[in-house]
């Protein structure tokens, strides 16, 4: 049911005249009645204002990028950084991967402070956790929550490098998941990432250095089309990567 919602949503944005930003800021869902009730949406599918927007708030995303017994700022932050912004962080150190134990007296943000206090961890987690904390209003199953460990949820965060690794100044703060979605909708890096993900999907492989001219041409053609998402897919069929495949 949750996966169906996400597939239908993305297909609708692409083929029914939606815009790139709708992927991140859409305020409605066409989910089944049971899932609409889970979200707190009304009968028309209008989502609660200030709580949910776009695919970031889909149950499929929230549940997939969490643990069974706790949320995961790391998994959720990595989803944004690597899948929606196509920004790789390199291999983690050999001793990475430990998840702080659930503590009924501490919030997730408090338990993950070790990442910022340990220099080895912070080198990567400074680009991950400040994004992942923006999802903290949602429990491991994707249900809304106002408190954790008896304390109000702090879902504020930072989305950095909005225009790629070369622009450290391109940074914005947010306090809700819809605000994070808006930041992604306005991010040049997220737009470039969509082009890369279309290329990956259509070619069945990761891009290589030789593909960079093709990707740049796709970005230009998409922009010239007025950001028509269907045109982005059509444009890929006009590239050498499509017609000269081995």
C-alpha cells in the first residue's frame, strides 16, 4: 500500500503535467483511505499543513530508512544526500556502523550527538545527520509524533551544499519536513541528480566520466523544455548513450 502510493505519485508527477518541485512539496496524496487516515489527511487527500509534503513524508520512505525499533537520522539523511542529491561520501571507516541503543530517557538527537563529538565520525556525519534530524517527527513506521522520551521533538536541521560539493556557502536551515522538501525543490544539485537518476534508470548502470557531456546536454535540454519531465525522458532517447548502446 505504501509502495503503491509512491509509485503512483511519481508517475503522476511525471506524466500528468507535474513539476519537479511537486516531488518534494506536493500537499496532497492519492493514497488508499487507510493510508490517508494514517497520515491524518482529509477525504480529498489534503495532507496536514506543516507536517507532510511530497515523497519525503511517504510511509514507504520513512519506514524503509529507519530501524525496526527506532528512527535513523543516518539512513534518512543518507537517502537525501545520496539518492536525491547524488552526493557520495566515500567508504565509512572500518569501525563504523554501530547504532546507539534505544534509551527511554534520551531522544534520538541526544543519542546521536556522538557523531558530532567524535572527529572521525563527524567528517561524514556532518553531511548526513543534520538532514536526517528533519525526519524526527516521524516514528519508525512513519507515524507522526510530537514527543520522544517525554520531550518535544526538535526536527530542525541543515541542508548544505545545495549546489554541489564546490559550493560550501550554499546552505539553508529548516525546522519542518516540508521546509526540507522546499529546500530540495530549490536545490540545483537535486535537479542535476534527477537527470543522473534518469540516466541510471534508463541505461541500467552508474554514469562514468565519459557520460558527463551527455548529462550536461540532458540538463540543458530539460531546462530549455521548461522543466518538462516527460521531455527529460524523451531527450535521453536522443543521446548516443541510447542509440549506440553495446
